[in-house]
C-alpha cells in the first residue's frame, strides 16, 4: 500500500536550512562560517592540549556535539526539501497541471472548511482544489465561471488592499458562480506559486481562451 501523500509542503526554513537551500551566495556563507569555526577549534584545541589533554577532551565533547548536530540538521533539511520537491512534481504530473501549489482557504468556499490547507492546480481551463491526502479533487472550478479575480496585500495593521499586482501580494480572492450562485472566497499563504503568479496564470488562460467573454460579460478586475 502506498502511504505517500498527494502533496507535501517544504519544511519551515531555519537559518541553516536557508543556507542549505540557497544558491552560490548561501553556500559561500556556509563555507565561510565552517572555515571560521574550524580555525577557532584548532586554536582552542592547541591551547587546551598544551595545558591539559583532559580539558581538551572535555571541551571537544562540550562544543563538538553542537557542530555535528548543525551539520546533520543541514543534511536533514536538504533531504526533506528534496522529498517534498519530488512529491510536488509527482502531483503536478499526476493531474497534468500547468501550475500547482498549496494555500490556506480562509473562507467562502461552500465545500471547504475555514482555514483549511488545500492544493490548487490549474489544469487546462479549470482550477482544481485538492486535499493533501490524495488526487481526488474537492472541487473543480471552470475558469469561465470566475467573474472577478484580485490579489490582496496587507499593511502592518493587517488592513487588506486589493489588486496590488506585484510580488508583495499575499493572498488571492476571486468571485465565481457555484451552482449558479455567486460566491467569493479567499486563499492565503500561497506556497510554490505566489498569489501574483496565480493571478497572471488564471487571467492569461481566461483571456487567451476567450473564457472571460463567456457567460458573464464582465472582465477580470
């Protein structure tokens, strides 16, 4: 029996995990950090060995363990990130999505719970919503039913602002027809695909396919 989930988010990124995942700059910083630590160890070991071998062994036991633990944490973080990436790529291929990523459903969708983690996937001219467990869609939203699409940004006081069409957007809100009834829902904490990228992908598909002119004559705002 395959116990692998349909979707898995990457682990929360600590400082060391960030360096492990980053590009050349992050790896270079990690090299500098490791070199400085090694030089410091050599100096302290030389002093301790000169004074007392017993003190040196105690110092190595006391300070060596955290260093080893940090190295193991970096390797573990890399493995977790790779595993999550493999699962995400398999999910994309399985449903044939051009864009796929996770989000938190804040409220508004009648088939979803408040603050429910979900996976969004753009498959052809439909936006599919999945749970993390399997590839059975919780809902399939035809793009032609979407009447308005907005990115949402928040200021320091958590006041929302619609239609900030840039990378600072933190959430995605759209109005659509569900069983011929108008609905509005909001998704936040967009992972893998940013809110502005979802906005662009959905709008591009609608406009190129002529779906924005079908059904409701209003265009995306």
